[in-house]
């Protein structure tokens, strides 16, 4: 059952109290033979599985997205270094990407103090 079919079936059940096979011939579920008390339970199980699959897919897509970070000033003695706010990698040159985690670095710090140039 597709998500669209599942949504249609859930809405149908919400609108038709006391689902019964003989009065639910227009039920959108393909397996209308389960109509009755078990139908609602099966729909809830199907809905939970669909939500779990959607959450997993969202997490997979988020992992593929380009990370964005910014360089944070870190003073060590009299020298100021650039530190990635995502992974903590410290380096002496600001670049467009963090060499450690691959995050695309913003052109400016949020407070506007420094741009992506060597300090």
C-alpha cells in the first residue's frame, strides 16, 4: 500500500464509524476483507511503519546534504587560528571548506568581524 493509499484509508476510517465489510464496499483498502475491528489496528500498524520509513529516508537525505559551518577565532599565545565550529579542527588558514569534515564555510562570521582570509 502506498502512502497516498494509506492516507486515503485512514481518512475513510475516520469518517466512517463502525466499519463493516458489507457497508464499506467503497473502502480504499485493497484488502477490504479485514474490515472491522482489525482493520483499524492494521491501519495503525501500517501508518507507524510508513512514518518510520519516512523518518529513515529523511535522515538519509539530511546526511547527504552539504554541511555549512563557520570559522571561529581561537587564540593560542599571540597567534589566532581558525577553528571549524562543526568538527573542531584548528588550522592557520581560513579556506572555503573545512579540510577535516568537508563543511562549506560561510564567507563571514555571523558577527561580521572576519572574512575567509588568512589571519
